[in-house]
C-alpha cells in the first residue's frame, strides 16, 4: 500500500507503485479536476501541485510522491474560490474547459511564487499548457486580474 | 435503462408542449425535410422549473446557455429556471447533429417557438383563474398577473397535473425590441463546474463494475489483421481480456493503467498494402486524383474575358491535412447486454451515431440508447464517434460496462483529419484595373464522413467489421463561390473520389481552404491593379452586410490605405511589419466576418508573429455578446495555429504526427497581444451561427500580411519559419 496526502487528507491507495499519480487521483480518489490529455507531460491538462509546485500527474509514479498533493478541487470552492478561480469565472475564460484545470494549477503556482508577474512571465509560465479552443486571451486576462493588475 | 420521455415525466406535474419538428419548421418559414417527424418537448414543472429537451448538444461553444436564454425570454421566466436536457436519444427530439454553426440558426427558432407556445398556453389557463381576458395578462418570472393585481404562478397553474397540449403554431414570439434576456452577456452555466473541477466530462464517468478498455489499431484503417498473440499479455496483472472481432483488436482490464500496459504489450501483426504519396508531392497528387467535375457557378464568358484582359494572373494554393487535435483524447462508456445497449458518448450526432452503433452491434436501433455527455472540445468530427463504437463492441464481447479512452497517439493517429485541398485561380483585369474575369478551381474529396445508418463503416470499429462506409461530398465547395460580383466568372469543383488519409469534417469544412485561395487571390489582383486591398474588395461587392464588416474592420484596425506592399521599404531591417485583410460570407449564406491583422516577420529566422488582430462580425441578431466574442476569439487563435504551424505528417505507411511535439499547436508565447472585435448586431435578421465564420479568413489574412511585410507571397499553408525563411532567401 502506498500512502499519499491529497487536499489535506491521507489516502492509502491500492495501485501498483509505478502507476502514474493521475490514475490514482481519477479512479481511486474519484477526483474530476486533473485530466488525462497526453500521458507524455506535453500538454499540462493533468497538472496538480506537489508541495505547491506544479507537477504533471500523468508522468509521476504514485510511489514517488512524497509531498502534499493539491488538486484544483483543493484550491478553492464556489463558496471560497481561489482568486484565480474567481477571475476565470469573471472573465468567462473557458470554452470546452478541458485544459482549464492545468491553466489554473500552473498559474496559481506562479502567483504563489511571484504575485505580480509581468506579461512575459505569465506567458512563459503557461507556455507548456496547451489550449485547443483558443481561449488564450481570456486565460491571460484572468491571470492578470487575479494578480491585481489590469485584466 | 430505456427510460422514455413519458416515464421521465410521469409523476411530476408538468405542462408538456409537444410538436413535430417539420410542423414547427414550417411555421418558421424554414421547412426542413431532413428533420424527421418526432416530438419535441418542453416541460414546465410544478416547482416552476423548466426543462427543455434538446437534440443539440454543448461542445464548449456556449449553446447550452444561449439556447436557455432564448427559452427564458419567450417563456418569461428567470434565466436560472431553465434546464437544458441535451442529446439523449430516449428523451430528446432529433434536431439533427450539432454541426456547421447551425445550432442557434436552426434549433434556436424551434425552441423559441416552443417556449412562446408554452407561454401562450399558460396564459390561456390563467385567464379564467384570474377572471380576466388572456390579452390583459402580463407575465414576469413565471407569475401571471391581471390588471387588478391578482396573480397566479406557472407552478400553481400546472398544480401537479400533467397537461398536454399539441402544438398550434399560433403563438407569436417577441419582437427583438422587447428582448430582456436575449442579447445579454449572461455567464455560461457550465463554467463554474469547469473552473472548480467538479464538472463531469464523459472522461469522468464511473460505472459500477466497469472495465477499462484500450484499442490496438493498425497503422492505417485499411490494414488487415494477421495474428494476435494473446499470450503476450496473459501474465500481466488486471485480468486482461483481449477482444478480437474482424479487424478490431482491443484489450480490457480491471484498472486503467493495466489496460494501457496490456495495449502496449499486446503483440499484433497487420498486413497493409496501401502506400501513401510523399508529402511534398501532395499538391500534384491531389490534382491527379480521379474526380467528378462540376461547374458550381458561371456567368459571362470567362475564357474570352481572360483572353481580352489587360493583365492576367494565375496562382495555385495548397492547404494540407490538419487535425482537430482535441486536448482530451476521445472517451466513451458502453453497457451492452443481449437485450439492450446504453452508450455514454460525447458525440455531435446522438441519433445518427446510435443508428450506426446499432448496426455495429447487430441490434435494432430501438434497443440502443445514446446518452450524450460533454467531452473535450471537438471542432468537428474527431474520435468521439469511433471511441463510442469501440466501447460498445468491447462491452458486447465482455458482458460488462466498458470505458474506453483513447491514448494521445490513438487520437492524433486515428481521428479523421481535415481535408487537404488544392485551389487554382486565374484572373484578368480590365484597363481600369477592375476584375474582368475570375476562373476558380478546387480539388477536394468530400468532408463529411460522419457515421449514420447508411455509413456504419464510418466508425473504425464498423470498418473493422467490414461494414460499408460513406463519405458525403459535402463541404468541398464551401466558400468556393466568391461573394464578389465579377462580370465573367466560373467556379469548378473537382470532387476527388478518394483521400490520402481518412478525412471528415474539421471546423469550417472546405471554407478556410477555399477562403485562403479566394482572399489571397483578390489581394494578388489588388496588388496587380495598384489598389488598396480593402478598397479593391469593396469595389467588387454588392452585399451591404459584406461591405459593412469590411468598413468596420478598417475602422477598428485604423487601416491606412496602401496601394503597394511596404515590403520594399522593409528590406534590410531585422523584422518587417505588415498588415493583411481578408473577408468571408460564411458558406455564402451565414455569418459575415472580416479580419485585419498585423504581423512581424523575423527576416533571419522566418518566424511570423501575429501581434494584433481586428475582427468585425455580423451573425444577425446576437443572443449572447460575450459568448459570441469567446467563439470569435477561439476561431481566430485556433486558425492562426493552423495557418502558422499545422501540417499532419505521414510517411509511406502511416501518420507520424502522433503527439504534440510532432504536431505542434500555437502556445501562449505566440498568441497575439490583442484581439479587438466589433460586433454588428442585426435585430431584424435571423441569428446565424458563429462557430466557424471568423476562422475562414485567417489563413489569407496572414498570407496577405506577410506579403505586405516582405513582398513575398506564400501560397502553401502552414507558414512555418522554415518555409518563410526559404521564401525570403
């Protein structure tokens, strides 16, 4: 049995040690936030935080997870939204929304480390996250808004 | 499992309006014989909630919200009371597939009329209760009031009873000047769940006892299965099951990661005789492919006019195969028993796919229910339908619910690709520099390979069983005909009888490709005539709405007229700025979009950066201006990606663009600094769709801007750094 801490709760998981964290989150813990996009750490849809740092859960074996895992569900709720979640709703920054988990998790890690990022820093941080609907302009506005700048 | 509409509504007090779609379409003056005779339903519950049963589905474009706005408007209830139940074949009317920017255009009037009819019925019920004439009553958020202040709610009127009314067609929808909900930027109903991670996509559904399946596919769909070595996965954990039927091979296991490993380890041998052409030969190969030729439009005498022209010009354009490239690989769940089948699918075509899967399963379609569940954005016909049939076939073989999610290489490799097309235009100018002749030809196979009862082989599992496929000619001619009015013109379609790769509908079908050619060539002629590209376009237009979007985009972009490219003046500089314009009247009947954009071309590397985009858009009456802008922005960014980067790679045997490294799409570092949009609202015109128009002019606008910047004309998409660098050398 592997033990992991997700959104403040400890879980014993039955998965084999080499199972990517993503499948444990989705299938054992029944979390909907992290998405399977590529399984290759190329698109960012599966992004979670491990000890506050963004990690591609599709490519991290569950046995290698030593830190505390936070998913988008643990970031905020409709009652107590993370500023980025509030900003994404305010800017209506989604179309299909499949990539949005990764956008919020990557951007929230950026803002935690750099609360007032420049435009270039925001774009650089999100460069490894793919969006196919073309919602980029709204996502950028949301991050700027959450950082307290002009949207 | 097969809960019918009647059972669904039983026990809940409801006013039910039922009507046949053809009847309704006729009332709207838009008879559509393709829509079959099936009841559509709207139910007002005893709790005042409204359920609209809708055959169209949400693909991430916001129609769930926009259609609910239309219903709330006509019914005079608060927006939040309306619930859209979408795409379930057991509960919803067949309003046709959710395609071609037709949802607001086609389903919008149907739902508007249904809601108006429901309101009229409720007011008629209220009149005796309130002791007043129906014409004296007013309604606000489901409360019907008489002039003397007495009132009664919709919920009270329904009073837990079931009241059925047949459609009368006598209700008059509101005139647009009375709209209070339509036209407002109401926030999307699905968005909070997507932002807080609670929204259940089809990828998130979990069924009790469900197995996880994966497919094992050959390099090309035509390959024949020779041998499956089941022993190669026997020792793997997870009770691995192998499903082989015809040329179909799949594996299932107890856990998802076990199924993924089994699919990777399973040894399968295929034989394949097809040999694909070299990619660099594609334009010539396409032109040489056997075709059925048809003149789509002709006026005057093109050949004589070309011979008499003061100046003539000819150019060939090429757009390669491109892909939908959904971020979430396709996924579906099926539960199939001997008696019935239920499919949970993100399809665009609930009813047609149900029919096709019924044939794949060998079951009557009445026994098959398809429950639509939202998936990743699709932008056309991606792997959603295929994976639904995959799951169905595996569930039938294993006798348990099976969830199949494609891997990234399955989606990139197997999704039906957008069509590769060649266009050639010859043009002639008269002595005054006006277009005297326009001779347009396009070479393309059909773009519509969606599964249906007459094409069960259009899903890969159906093809693997040898069922017939059916590629419809639709889409090759989309926007081949120019909106410009020329004294002599001819448009010829060479409808190819085969395609190099498996193809089907990608956003806009043939419109982005045809518009690339039409709008590049009009630019080339403007240059030949030493005319400003916008003035030259307007000079050849009669359609006032077309002229209006071009004038609006010129204003928004602060366009300064230029009869010649600034390319020469840019010579010697490190980066060159240029601006380009392009326009479309989508599908020659739908929305109007004009794009003006600014690029910087790095002369050393060839990299093209699109800095600023201005768009002017007219799709008739606007239902939700913010949702509309979201769609326009998406069209622009996605098609910039197609214009600058996208080209499905293949070798002689297979597609090799199997991940995001080998099929790059536009990233944050390369999206524009600004996209500015002017919306032209036309309350007196029907709402047409906005899912595609703004995509069509993008490729040409970029090519025209590169020409302005450098004096070099690019006629093959994509405009990669390598290609631009080579052109500048």
